[in-house]
C-alpha cells in the first residue's frame, strides 16, 4: 500500500501532510489495527483447530475465552479510534473529501470482518474452512486499507486534474 501511494504521488504529485492531529490519529489507528490483527490470531490459536470436528481442541496459546475477550476489547479500541478519525474526516470533508470516502470503505471492510468473526465464533464447534479463509483474507484487506489510509495522511496524493 505504501508503494502504491508513493507511485500515485509520483504520477499525480503530492500535497503537504494533513494536520498533526489527523496524522497522530492515523498513527493510533494503525497501531490499533496491528494489535487487532495480532489479537485476532490469538483467539483461534488458543482454541480448537479451525475446521476440525468434534470437541478436539489444540491448546497452543492460552485458553480460548480470555483470548476472545481480549480480541473484543481490541475491536472496541480500534472502533473508538476509527470513529474519532471518521468524525474528523466528516468535519473536514470539504478540504479532504478522499478521507471521508476512505473511512467509508474502511467501515465496510470492518463490518464484513466483524460479521465473519461472529459467524466463526457461533460455528465454533464446526467452523467451515471457507469462513476462516474469508475472515483471514478480509483481515489482510482491513490491515492493508488502514496502512493505505494512514500513508495518505502523511503523504497525500494531489487530486485529479492538478
């Protein structure tokens, strides 16, 4: 994502970084997203092997319930930081319309990820591999999009036509 943003800056040109408050919010968002992905790997790693049948549990990293509880708290922290950045984007939508659109896409990815996580949690006894694969894939998209948004906060791309 960073290479893509820099390539677009090379083609279109760049503009000065966004205000320090937005960049600090972006840095917090990226840190929260990194911890979100990390804590999201702990929950299944602590429980039974995804896709296995019956009550077979492979205890590798702690226990399942505390890992899920930690992940839920991290989701909440990410959500709070995201909402603050999205509110800032809404207030500054005239100056930075791309940021509001980027927050909208991030919200859509987050909602899809949370829905799949809930399905995965509710089908814990017999988690379909397709759900696990989709959940991991969307987690990668969530992290990648977050990296792209934060990169653009620090290294904005000039609008089309300039």
